[in-house]
C-alpha cells in the first residue's frame, strides 16, 4: 500500500481512539443523569474484566499485561491491513473501527482499572445495556467487516487469483519463515531477560518485601509473557509464509514464462494481486514483443 492508503486506514483508527477517550473524559465528570429523549447519559464504572482475564493479577502486572496485549493487538491490526490485497474500504475501515474501539477500552483498563460506560438508548421499558462509544465503534466495525466479506467476497478470493499450492518453493519459503521467526524469538528472549531482571530487582527493593508475593507475580509474568511471545512468533511465521509466497510465486511464474518463450510458444505473464515484482509483467511483454519482431 502507498502512503495515501495507509493514511486512509490509520486516521479512522486514531480518530476512534481520540473521540472515545475525549467522550470518557467528559463522562467521568457526570454527577447526575442526562436524558435527551431516547438517549440517556449515566456514568457507570465497569469494574468487570472481559471473560475474567487478568482479574486475579496484582495491579502492576495487570497494567503491564494489558499494555502488552494492546500493543500486540495493534501489531496484528497493522499486519492484517498490510496482508489484505484488496483495496476494500469497507473491510479496512471496519477493521479500523473495530480495533480502535477495543484499544479504547484497553486504555481505560490501563489508565483507571475500569471502563467508563455512560450511554443508554431507548425508553424506560426497552433500553439497551449501558455502553460507551468504543463499544459502538466495535459494533459498527464488525457489521462493516461482515458486510464486506459477504458483499465483496469475490474480490477477496477470486478464482483466477488462486494458486494451487501455497508452498511454491518450499525450501525458500520455509527458510524465510524460520529466519523471521528466529529473529522474533531472539528479540523476545532479550526482552524477557531485561523485563524479568528489572521487575525482580524493582520488587525486591520495595519496603516490606513479600517474597511469596514476588514469586507469584514473577510466575504470572512469565506465563503471560510466554503466551504473548508464542502468539507473536506464530504470527511472524505465518507472515513470513505469506510474504515468501508473494516472492516465490512471481519468480516461479516468470520461469515458466521463459520456458514457454524458449520453446517457441506465445505466453503471457499475469501475476496475482499482492505479488512482489509486478514489473516482471512489463518485462515479459517486452521480451515477447522483441521475439515476435525477430521472427517477422
């Protein structure tokens, strides 16, 4: 994607987070309920954790875990946007709204330890549960993603764009993926040594140190960190496999084109959407034209 396309994707994502956080800063100061016909504003501090995650962790480790999880989520979001080959604004915009909403609520957990809810829609007998703008953005984003997958499905998985094998050059692709994964593992280990050592020393120097509590915190840290690193490395391997496929595919297609041309056959090189080395199509046309002119 070019810079303009990236701006089209990132700006809504950042806009969702900014609007959500500004609305919550306003709502946190509400003393009484405000009723505007079908829309009601009522402050509610949601202390619950999603699926109970991180609820039993100490505050320090919970903040660290949520911060890391939020960063990992943004990484997945950017990676997904990069890997999507179709220029569908519905899908890309939906992802931006959905992930922006999720990150907005994660910021609440990190900043305050709870999520600020303040919106209710409906009449007294038929009202929605209390929610916030981040929740609303998530719903809208999910609907856009679902609609895009149904409406524009042929653009995402066109029959003529598919390759029969995902391992075109297995040796090269596997090597590429393992090198990328290995770099991720090395980076994770370096970060682990730094974070574990820093956390252990910092906790040990606190007044009234509780050795049992420190061991519990460090164990929880290692478990959560290991899960995040494992998911990170899995994503790197998949990313390496997809990118190497976009490299190996065009080279394999170009080799077949050259074989056909050398055999005296008329051939046309047509690469897939998202492939690297798109300029090979122009090179193939020039080669074909020159050979045809010589034969004349």
